[in-house]
């Protein structure tokens, strides 16, 4: 079909359904009604002579034709967005959506303050936060599906830029009344070597330094259980396990659970939280504004 016969607003709906895998969530993200999304999707199906999406228990699954269209449509919409924004960006009136991948550490430590800072300055700007654990961040940034990524290390490649947000240190986290703390307030090397560990699935944190310490003492880290980040506090208070976490994250957990935070009895590397983005957005006013908000917020954490 000819492009001049296609309503370009239909591509916005296509992109939203592809991203959200849900007509309801796509409608919310576009601030239009669910029937309007369904109507637009039906028009696009008719125009392209393809079903585009099929309902499944996991959501709206794209057809091969939709997957073929996904990348060029996303790139075209990104370019149009940048062209329309021009050289100015007024956060107080901007109707803009940013998609940010966040690791578990950033999700707990930084996301709340960042959302509050954005909401105070830009009431109609929307942030969509997605877990980074299973994502290929390089591909998502390349395709324009992500505006930013908050992770434990910079995304490699000359086409990406990054900025340090937070430096933290690793600590040991145990339940209040843990047997290892009854005789001493601090953990010794000997008492730490005897502990069983709680693993955090998809944390993205490299704990090889713990393994190296234990290996030097002719011991090994025994991970009794692996749990999602948000379950860690609840599991710790019902067990004698220890978790190795960033101190700022541990402090957040301590607000909700009766846990103790102790310094590690050995040298540990610095834990970093880094913001990365594609250089195509270096000088885009909206992106510069958001990056500034995030950096400014991080200095207060």
C-alpha cells in the first residue's frame, strides 16, 4: 500500500500495543480509550492485510509481519519525535513518555525519588520503568526501545554514553537475633565463613570477591536459596541466611524488616549504579532534561 493512504496515528497505536502487549495498557500509555485502540488496530490490520497481533494467555503476541515492522516503525517514530521537539523542551507542559530499564538496585534505591522529582517538575511526562534483568540492553538502546538504562556498569560501545550515578559498598545483611551476632556485634572472618547465603536472582551483581575470600580460607559459598530481590527481606527474617547487598539497598530493606547490617570482614569492590544512553540522544533537549533530573536526584541518595 502507499504511505499517503496510511494514517500515521495508526503506527503510534501499533507501537504501543507491540510495546505493552496489551490493548488496555496501550490505551493507558496513549491516553485514549480502549475502544479507540481496538478500532485503530482493526484499521491497520485491514490496511496491511495482516492480523498483526494474536491474543494469547501471555498477552497480544505479534505475528511475523508485525515483528518485521517493529524496528522500522520504532525508528521512524523516534525520528519524528525528535524532529517535532526541535530545540526546545518545556517540562511543565510536555506530553512525553520515556522508557527506562532499571536493575534491581536502582529500582529500590533510586526509582522512587526519580519519579517524585519528575512529577514535581513535569506533571504530564510519563516514565515507563522496565526490569533490565533479562533484557539485551545494547539491542534495546540501538532499536530506540529504551531511552535510558540504569545498571551496574556502563554499556560498552562508542555509540553509547554513560554517567556515574551512585557509588555504594557491599554489606552483609542478616535477621535481627541471628546466632552469628549474639556474641559479637561485628562479623569476623571466621563467623562469615560459616554462614549460608541467600542468592538474589537476576541481581546482576558480581559476587566473585566473596568466593575469592572464602576460597582463600579453604571454604566455599553455599547458596541455600535463590529468590527475587523483593522477596529477600521476607526470607532473611525467617532464616539464618546472609545476603550480600549494597548498603543503600540494605537500608531500604531495613525500613520494612527487622534486619541487621554489618560490614564485611574483608575488602570488597565498590558497587556502581550507572546511567547509559544512545548518543543519538546526546543533544536532544528532552533527554538532556531527564538525564539532569536523574543525576541531580542521585546526588541526594
